């Protein structure tokens, strides 16, 4: 059995939606646990389309509720201090 790394994604913009999320399905070691975006419709869409179990619009809430091992972001506005402690 393949051991999967639980990841969370911050941001559901056009780049991640067209380039990164589609590639996740071919990497067997990745378990997309949750996605987060300030825009609820984008977070819901990407969770549904790319298999994330949950979606969030609040990063703090996602970090407190999900047992992710890795966070990925392409968002320039992401606060680095919120991500490093993982």
C-alpha cells in the first residue's frame, strides 16, 4: 500500500486550477485533504472538481481542523508565518 501525504492547498485561482490541481490525480502519494480560497465559489468548485474532501474560505480554520502535513500555495498574499509552523 502506498503511504499518502496529506496536503492542503491555499488558493483556487486560474493557475492552480489549470496547472497544478489536474496533476495531483497522477501522483499516487498525494491525498488532497482540503482547499482554501477567500472566494467561496472557487473553493467549492476546486474541492468538487479535484477531489478535496473539504473546502474553506478561512485559512486559520482550515489549519486548525485539518491534519495536513504539507501546505502548498501560489498566493503571493499568503502569510508565511501561517505556513511555516507546519
